[in-house]
C-alpha cells in the first residue's frame, strides 16, 4: 500500500462552518487524499469541500446551458 499523502494543517477553523459526517468507501477516501494533498490543500476536509464546490459549480453551469 502506498504511503498516504500528507496534508498541510490549518491553524484555525473558520467560524462559518457546519460539521457534516459522511461514511465513504475507502477507495473514495484514498482518491480524495491522492488528489488533495498534492494539490496543496490543508486537509481532507478542505479537499472534499473543494471537490463538492467544483462539482456543484459544474452542475450549475450545465443547468444554465440547458436553459
């Protein structure tokens, strides 16, 4: 098994956050880690939030184009 990528750690957590707990398959978590840490994100949470944000933006763009 390859070594888990290391995330940079945040100093402080923003005040406007809502905690969400999700159970994910280990393969999904590994894929998030393989993408997030090398991308320079500070944590797994930040990586998941970034992926969600990008996905939601993509869906919104698709809906806008569909009219």
